[in-house]
C-alpha cells in the first residue's frame, strides 16, 4: 500500500496537493486525528487492496504539538508500512496575501494573534515534521499546474503516465480546426483515397482505406516522426501538470487520411501507458 502524509503551513497548498493525489486515485482524508492514523492504516490493509493508495492531510488544526503524529508514524514503522511525508510551505508574505484574498481565518489567529505572528508561530511548531519530511515543496512562486507536476513526480511512480489523458481527434479542415486542440497535425499532403472510386465512400477505419494510406512511404515516415515527437514531449506535458492533451489530425474532409492516421497515433499513445481516447469528429459527414 502506498501511504502519503501531507503536512505543512496553512495556506501553502496542502489541500491542493491532496486534490492532485485524489486525481491519481488516492483515497484522501483531510485533518484526521493523529491517534487514529494507525487504526486507519490497519483498516486499509485489511481491505486487501481496496485502499491501495491513501493520502492523509495533517496540520496544526489537529494539535499544537506533533507528539501524537510521531507516535503514529512509529506505529506505521512497526506495521512495516512504508509511508512518504510531503511538507508544503511558502514564504510568509505569500501566505498572508493568500489569506487576504480568500478572507479565511488562519487556525492560530483564534486566540487574537495577528496573521503574521500566527504564520511564524505555525512555522516553528511544524519544524519537527518538516525535518522528518521526505520532500519539501515550496509553493511561493509555484503555479498550480506546476505544483501538480511536482506532486506527480514525487509520488506517482508507475502511475505517472496515467496522470494525463490523451485525446486523439480526426477532423476535416473544411469544417474548421477543433477549438480544444493542443497539437494540430495536417495530413492533407498524403495521397487521398477520396479519388479512388472503390474507396471514396469508405472511411479510414476500414482496412482497405488504411492500407492505401499506409502503402506510401511518406505516411510511414510522417507517423514515425510524430510518434517520436510525442514520445519526447508527453512526459514534459505531465511534468507541467497538464491533465488532458488533445491531439488533432486533419485532412480535407476528415473521413479518410486523418481517421487512419489518428487511429495509429492513438494506438501509439495507449501503448505508451497514457489513458487514450480516439474520436472522429467529421468522419460521418456527407
């Protein structure tokens, strides 16, 4: 079981980091009392894989000391349960700015302390857990999308490719480029089956059309170069925190060449481990 504990300063982005873990398939619990962590871990283990990936958020809302948390971590060690601690922080000025923008109350201002004093006090209280963290994430100048990429790199492991889905869409240029497209490839330079009478009414999903399109060396070379580009660039899109990449492949009418090539590209990205969907926007147009 993969067990992640997210802690850090209030307003630094713990909840956002946890939401990214949830997107990766983690079962996330916010503000669980430290004393309950070992029992919760035992319950997850007893489900025999139902809760294979778990993330807990813990901070000063639960306690002003972390003795209970350290005891809980010792219990996890005794259970031979490996866990990762992610500590999320930011500079004081950034945290104060975020609280002013959201108009939320800092948990340590309830006793009448001003916001700056509360942030600095929390920083001191959290120092022991920060020192024990496996990774420290500073969100001071980190965009949300980049934070997602950092979290994925730290905990995703073999799930990294699944952190981003890929949609491959064929289309016809005569009907306009899809607005949602991130990458657009034009295959109108390829030989056109439309001018072959026995292929004109068929689509790129049918073997005879596909075989015609791929019987030309320029088609094979083009697809090989596109696949090489995608093999290089897709991991960087994941690192940047992209959740869905739309690849559009267009020919004149969106019925023959673009359909055959889009299917080939979609098969390639699926084989690379990305959750892939293949669509054909204009294939059935007359």
